[in-house]
C-alpha cells in the first residue's frame, strides 16, 4: 500500500509521533500522495500544499504528503480508482462525481436547494454532511469533516438574458455528463446537451450550445466570457469537494498522525472557503469589465417550476426518504 513507506510500516506504525517530535528532523517514514483536479494556482491546491507543509512540520518530517494538482495522476475516474486501491492516499472530488460510487454524495447538487452559503455550511458541516460521510465510509473510504468549496453555479448565455424559467424554454445549454444536470434543465424546459468541459468553449463558439453553467471562477479561468454575453446569477446548484482518504491505509497510520492530518486538512478546507468567498467578488468585477452582463433572476420561480415538473419528487425517490428528510431538515421543504 502506498500510504505507508514499506520499509517502516511495522516499526513506524508502532512508534508514537510524540516521540518523533523530540528528535531532529529526518527522512519521512510515511510518504503519502494527495491528488486533485484543480490548477496549481487554485486556492484548493494552494491550501492543500500549506496543509502538507504544516503536517510535515508537526510530525518533525515523519509524515510527508506530496500534492499532485491538475489531474497529474489521471482523470477523476482514474484517481478515484487509485484511491480505492491505495495507489493514492488522499483525493478531493466533487460529490456529484463521487455519486458514481456513493449515490448519496450528489444530494448537495439538488437544484435551488440552498439559498445561500450560510445554509450550505450549516447543512454540510451538520446532519447532511454527516449522512454523506457515513455512506462514503461504507465504500472503504473516509471523508474528512470539512468539505471544500467549489461554488454556486451560474448560467451564461450568448443569445438572451435568463431571468426566469420561461427564458429557458428550448434553450440549448451545455451541462456536464450527469443525470442530475440533465434532469434539472429538462424539467425547466431547456434542451440540455451533455458535453465534456474540454469542449465547452468550442461548443459555445460554434453555437452548438447557446449557454452553459459553472461557478464564476471557472467562467473566468476558461475565458467563457469571450463567447457569452449574459451571466444570470441563478446560483442554481452548489458543489463542493470532499477530501477523501483510503480508509484501510489511513487506519494503519499512528493515531497521532491521523489526528494531525485530519486537523490540518480540515483547517485548510475552512481557509479555502474564505478564499473562494473573496475571489467571487473580485471575479464578478473582472467579468463585468470584460463585457459580461450580469442578470438578476427570480429564484423562487425556478424552484416552483422544478416542483411543478416533478423534479423534486423524482430525486426524493432516488435518494430515499431518509436522505431527503435530512436535506429538507436543513433547507426547508422542497417536495
């Protein structure tokens, strides 16, 4: 297993870190890999590297975590497989993608469930997050307590502003290859087109799709403002990244190492949330300066349209009564 340095597995696991901390720094006894799919300059990657540095310092060099950003170790699917086998030790992944293994993990993506960040963090740091983590645990993985922020998603368009559900009728919108997105936009009367993100810019440029939806930071990074005119602040879906670990490998670490790793990764997750919050404001200003016109929307009307179309009832059945009851206890009645 890669989580542990094979030469020191037995001796290292038996050696408490408080004893290590009294000796001079030396080569790592436990060399671990942490992977993500974000650019090296993204707050997620920066804060993960900082956590790795703090963990190394707190263990006097006994635990070294090497961070591999930007899909260096493969696609999301590849890295999830590597995490399960132990080839990767930690991996941050969107709950919407994790749902291929843990169906409950996509529940935070239910359309218009969260009205604001206060509601998000109350739910994800509370009962809803605890439910998802318990489901992750059943699959041989662990999910750390604090989920990282990916942001609320907004709709952009090249043809007309989207202010309410009626503006989406027949609208050709690019969505990720996921049934949750397709189901939601179909319920709103749009014509969703599933396209991998690498092809989004060209699809918008050639008018294969009229619009798309993503967090503001990604709209900026991918320069989608060059091929879009309007940005509707729908905040229709919130997405976050779970910090996942190989359960068997993590349990094999000394108890004090586990405590330090969890503490520092959770601390960096909270810092990354603040980073994204600050970044969202500056990104909006930057996008406006580049000619993207921002549009305020009637969010309650979108939510009512989804309810009338049976979207919430459909996904309540898919997630099950228990998970749905937890969601509604945090966000209010949906179905």
